[in-house]
C-alpha cells in the first residue's frame, strides 16, 4: 500500500463508524508511534515516519458508549499483511499496543471517565 492508501484506510475506519478515535500504528525496532485520524498533516507525518524506518502495521481504535462511558479497544491490520508469519508478528505487536494503552492509562488521556470492558 502507498502511504496515501494507508491514511485512507485509517480515515475509512472512522468514517464507517468502526471507531471514534483511531491511530495508525507505525512500528520501529524498539517503539511504536502513532498517526491519529484527526491529524490534518497525517500523510506528511506518516511519510516522515516511513522515511525514518517505520513500518505501518494497522489501526488501533477505541469505541466508547457516550452514556455508560464504557468502551473497548481493538485493532485492524492493514490489508497488506497477508503472509502467515507477518500476520502473526503484526497481530502480536498490535495486541501489545492495546494492552499498553490500558496499562499506561493512555485511554484516560484521550477520554475522561472511561471504563474499559471486555478482555484486557
């Protein structure tokens, strides 16, 4: 996928209602950085990360019920991850990213009064 297509995938996830808050995970050897759907310069920022050696992996998203304030965190791999070993690696990475969002309290930085439900 081109970087333009990757940003389109990210924005598609929000437009279609899969998530209200979405970030594209870009993996580096020792860290993962994010480009958020609301970033007006998302393509420029993604190009910079790719030029610096980053690999776009997938979208991490948060769904939140506005009444109960409960929500779920999940992810979607980019469609280009098709080889079995690549899918396993990318899935493991995004799973860890979701766990870290919960463990490090990053969700409460995004939403106040957030209660996570489901497996985490």
